[in-house]
C-alpha cells in the first residue's frame, strides 16, 4: 500500500494532469475576479470571503475534478497501466484506495488554488474587508477544511465512476451527468413536496454552509451525509474492481 501511495504521489507531482487543471482553475478564478471588477451596481465581493468562492461555484469545481479523475485514473485502464499494476500482484483494494487518495488530494489542491487566488484577487479589486487577522484566520480555516471534507464525497463518487466505466470519456460523461442531475434534483424534490429529502444530498451542505455553519446540527448532518456517500461509493467501487476482468 505504501508503495502504491508513493507512486501516486510521484505521478501527481511529476505528471501534467493536475498541473494543467490547476492552471485552468487559476485562469477561471482570475476571470471571475475581473468580471466582478467590471460589473457595476452590485456590492463588491470582498477578499475576506474568498474561501467561499469554491463552494459557491461547486459545479465548476466538480467539472475540474471529473476531468482529473478521467485523465489521471480512468485513462490507466485504456493505456494498459492498470493491467501492468495488477500484473505485479498488487492488491486490488489497495490499488483502488490509492487512486481514491489521489482524487482526494486533487480536490484539496483545486479548492486551495481557488480559495487563495480568489482571496488575493478580490482583495486587490474590491478590498479585503474589515475582519481582523484572527477573525479572518478562524473564518478561513473553518470554511476551508469543512468544505474540503464535504467535497470528498465527490472525489469518491467520481473515482467510482472511473472504475465502473474504465473509460476516460465515459467517466467524464458520467460525472457531468451526475452533476446535472444534482443541479436540478433539489428543485424537483421541492415541487413534489419532499424538500426535507434535499438534506440527504452532499451538495445541500456545501451550498448552505456559508449561512448555517454556526448550526452544530447542520454541520454534523453534513459530515454524516458526506461520509456515507464516501464509504458507500468506495465499497461499490472496490467490489466491482475486485470482480472485474482487466484486459
């Protein structure tokens, strides 16, 4: 397992996939900052709230994660890398978990990049705000780590897609399809009178965290729901991978 994790870490640092995605994420955030700067009539988005930008734009964050999982994980089934790894006698569950860890690191790296660039960018064009350093540090770290924790559910879901489809293109399609469903599903639940069921979706806690982060019940429910998605999809992915014939 240690060897597999070391290999994944090496590929993350030496490979181009994560670096390219982080460059694209940086460009996207800069464009977002500039768009805010050129708008008139709306109150400015202050730099002290930059850590909320990735959560407010969670859909795009998931798009980048889906692309990472497709190119970094699913493509290994198509180029023969996964077959070679298994030929070395590596435990399939360990292989799956090492790939899942890569996806978790990627979501943390993407979130970190957006949060830092947004904080610096909006501070430059709109001003930082009136938080003291202690207030800002507390606000930033709490939102930062909790949002990454909630987003780990997506890392697990997209990794499962990669191992189910074993195809770069299909992984991205499945990820995008899932994102579209989750984008409109809460509205459907509301129309049929099942508003409370929205609390079973990880996206609910991501989008509402900025307003309800002081509610311990809300925070606890979010952790439970995210952990449930993480564990369940991990179990499904491991079972399918262990039973599949890799050629």
